[in-house]
C-alpha cells in the first residue's frame, strides 16, 4: 500500500474509530477530512483540533460571546500533551513544561481578570514573567469555563458530585438541588472538607441544623444567581465556591435573623471547582487517543491565621 | 421677643454657631435660611437636612452617579436619632429601633446588591420581611459609601488607621501607602487582628517576611484597582477587606512563585470598613448638636470550620 494514500476502507475505518472515540455522531469538522494521514500520523492533532473536537460535544458551541478563548500561544501547533487545571498559575505552567505538555486547559482566567484583558498589564512584571514563561515553553493556555458549564451534564458539577459521592442524588432535570439523607450542618461541612480535600471552610448557620435539601453551586455564580437559587429551591443549605460578601452572605445573615433555616457554606473558589477539571481527564482522554491528559491541581492559595 | 421672629442678632448668632458646628465656611444650603426656627426648633432637622449637611463637606457633592441614595423611608421626617453601621442588617435595624433612632447611615447595600435594585426581590420573603420592618419603625436607610470615600481624608481609611494606631504613618499625598517600622508578616497579622478585633484573617505569603511598606485598601476595591496599587507602590504587603479569588489572590500567588516579596492579607469586608463607620460618630455628632449618633457594628457574618 502506498504509505501516502489510504485505501477507502482504511480511511473509513479511521474515521469510524475516531467518531466512536469522540462519542458523537455529528459530521466531523473539515480538518478531519482535509488530509488523509498516515497511520503514524493519526495521533498528530493540533491544539485547535482538540479544542474543536471538545466543542462538538457542547450544545450551541461555538458561542459568539465567551471568555473561552486561547490566552497564549499558537493553537496550530501539534499537541504534545494536555494538562487540566483550575488556574494556569506559574507553578502549573512549570509543571506542564516538565511533563512535556504544551496545552493547558484552565477553568479560570490566566491574567487576573475575567476577560483576560492584558493592555493594563503590559508593563507589569508579574504579567511579563508569566507571559515569557508561556512563550519559552510554547505552551497554549485555553480557558474552558462557559463551555464546560454548558456541557450536559455540567462538567464541573459532575466532578464535584463524584468527589462528594453524591452522584446518586443528581437529578438532571434539576441539577443544582440534591436531596440527601438528613444530616447536621456540621457533619455536612465535615464530609465536604474530607471528600474535597479542603482545610477549612467559612459558613453561616447553626452547626446543629438538620440539612436534607442541598443547593450546590460551585464557583462564584454571583449574588443574584445564588439568591435566585435560594428563592427557587428553598434549600436547607447553599454550598458555593465564593461569594461577594455584600451579596449572598448578607441575605443569609438576614434570613437567619428571621429564624429561617437557610445556611451557607463557602468552600473557596478554587477548591470548589478543581474537581471539575480533574473529571475532565477521564472524559477527554478517550477522545484524544495516546496524547497524555494529566490533571495538575492549582490548589487553594490562602492560609489562615 | 416675638417667638416667631428672631432679631437679626439672634439669627446671626444661630447661623454662626451652626457654621462652627458643621465645621465648614461654605454658604449654608437654602433650608438653613428658609424658616427662622425658634430656639426649641434648632434641633429639629429632617433626615434629608442631615444628609445635605454631610454633603456640604464632600468635594464635588452631590454626584450625578452614586449608589449613595435613600434605600427606604421618607427623608422629610424629623431625625430622632442616628445609627452608623457597615450593613443595615435586620439585627441592626432592630437595635436602631430600640435606641429610638429613625436614621441608619450604612456603608454597604441594604438589599444584597451594589445598586440596591429590588424589582427582582419583590416576592422574596427575606426582602419583604426587612422592608416591612423598616416601614414599621419608620426608619430611613441611607448609604454613605461613595461620599465617605471621597471625603478628604477618606473617612473609612481614617477609621481603620485610628484603630490600627497608624495615624502617624498617614501621608495625605499618598494615603494608601504607609511606611511602618519593620515587622514580620505574622506580627503584622497579629497586630491587625488584635486592633481591629478580627478573629481570623486569610493571607498569602511567608509569615517571616519583613514588612515595611504597607498598601492599605479596606473594602473590596476590585482586582484591577488592587493590582494597580501594587504596581504603583511596590509594597511588601497589601491589606484589603475582600478579593475576588480569581483576581488579586492569583496575582499575588504568581508574584510569590517569582520570589517577589509581595504578600496579601484579607481582613474580611465588614471587619475592614466597620471602623470607618465608627469614626463617623465623633465626626458627625458635633454637626447635629443634641441628636444622638450611635455606632452599631454589624460584625462579620462568617464562622470557620
């Protein structure tokens, strides 16, 4: 067989195996047909091709408005290894480089603001160092935030539910509300800390309160979103990653003063969503064949005193 | 003397004493001239008149765009007593009522969002309860945020500096940067906790780091503002009330990875600005004669576990 040309059968077999791997029956994007690869080339995907492949699984993708863009580097280069993480910190970038990975999929911003605007950071020494480090190692950082939350089920939520051992309580028709066996608030806090590997949480409520209806909103969805979840579900407890202290926390404080049994647990933003980027590994690995996909946790940056 | 008419001398004496009391030499607002009050009426001010009086001390006031509006009640009623606080929580409202006060000056929102928009809360039981409680006691809540920060010196900053015992390090030309005697980060944290009455803080940094240049930004100024303060002042440590965890905290974490000596202390939003509402009492009391001005702290709502 001519090494540069596939028989029709070989090409069909490759595409069929590829479709099975990505787990979708949609028509493949144009790049998949553009050049019949040799057998040894089947693993040679560009980073942009990995992104496009992921997007075939997201309802409504690509979005016109999204923060999920490439933050650094050239997506047309061949992907050599993939790292998933919450924050592409300097330490995570160094770890990715040491693993031979050139593609970091991060849930949160790289440059300290939601839209990763960098013009105001042009002369900033921290920005410059990080940017140079990424260039030096030819690493592409792509944010996977809006799309991962839009995936059905929400990839972040599934990661957290998996770690909490709560997948059996998940209801796809009402994914943010879990009805769990009755437990005290303090026991719930203990379980969350242990299963998610969190050193300390902040909370508002009576540790002895019995909790059964749990509203779960990892990350920092914003005060209005968090309070509207409370209005809709009337849970015993709301578990979030982060709050703005003048929003949800004050609402809960007032609710407590009214003797309503609504408590709040604040896990920490990074700790509350990192499981979703860990859960990305077994989801993505089968879709990219023999490209290594590794989760590198960025961890919670704070200490307490 | 006709009780309803002052002699020219009596009126001049009253206005002179009044000008001295409010500590300004600007022309008094129209209401001060509108009706010559009897002696017994000199203490009878409306709540709106107290607000107007405060605004005579704020550069550029009144602002076209500000969140410092009346959130509840009728400002035309006579002021019977004033309470200053960070958050007009349900507990603070009850305490104000028990003190016979009908005017709460709060630094932060009343209804769980920055602009105190309430249309989305119309059917919310917590909003309804709080709103009814305010109506029942005829209490006016006015936010004093933008104006208090615009006062020179910034009223919140002065309250915090006073409690920290750092007024001698204050430089009005560069109010956010304090050069203090060299101290370790852990000793600095200990001092802040003790002097501000804080149970626990979160921080990023090496407890043994020596700190001398302290950037102080109470409240939650936002990531860009906090990071730009770091860029401008290159402090050893930044002390703030609150951060969004994907902004300043990640910048500091990356700076630490670069071995830069920039640490972060997060005091808690309420704890970091409450001293500014306490400082408001001795500032405002002489301006409103025999109307009681009382500070009622709203305290930090969280517990740790």
